[in-house]
C-alpha cells in the first residue's frame, strides 16, 4: 500500500522541529510514541491509508519504528529530509502534536501499550511487527486514547442536499495563465 509521505524520517523530523520550535525536549521514546500514534490515527482518519512507509514493532519499552530509532540513537541524523510536507499531512500532524505533543512520556506509554496491536504483537515475541490494520483498529477500541474525531480538526462538510463531502486544499497547477 502506498504512503502519503515518502519516508518515516520526514515525519520524525517534523516532530523534532516542532518540539524545537516550541522549546520542548523530545525524548527518543516520545518520538517513537508520536510516530506510532500518528500512523495509527492517520489510518483511521484516511480510511486505511498509510501516513508513512514504516514498520512498527513491539519492544519491551513500547511500540517503535526500529529504523528511525537507530538513526536517532545518537541525536539528530544528518540526512536529507523533506522540509515541506503536503498541506493535509502537516495539518494532521499539527493536530497530533496539539493533542499528544505536550503529554508526558508516561501518559503516551499508557496510551500506546494499552492498544491491542501492541499487546498482541508482544505475545508473538520480542520485536514482532504490527500491521497497519491492527494499529488502526486498536485505537478505535482503546479506552485510554481519545477518539479520532476529537484529535483531528477535520470537519465534515455537506452539500446543499446534506450529502457529506471531503474537501481538500486547492493547489494551483503548473500551467501558466495566458494573458
């Protein structure tokens, strides 16, 4: 399944930069929990789509994306990352940050470790993978986590006949206007 962002590092850098801009220290474990939460809620909100191509595993410390974890293990890695993400993705990440970014790591651990995806993967063994579907469903069932409708600012707009529609930001094409 294709993802809406080309790699998990773009999302990790977005969270790291946002924390830096708000003078907040972003612990490596907190970054991992935010990545897991973002991927899970994105799956719910976008009806099964992936935010980023990432594999999340159940570690004894909590859910993690091992590649991002290794890359950030000695601080911010020196790699090229996409500075500008699609508007819808940035808006979504802002919602995730607004809701979860200021929570202490202990609260994020409670939320993520109570998911059925994490618990089931942990039963399968250390570093067992969690599927995207498992992650999304587990946040729908999780009593510790807020509902996706509370977290995201995505509004339901309706036509004049009452039919719900999805509205996206207008992005002008590459064609130049003729004078």
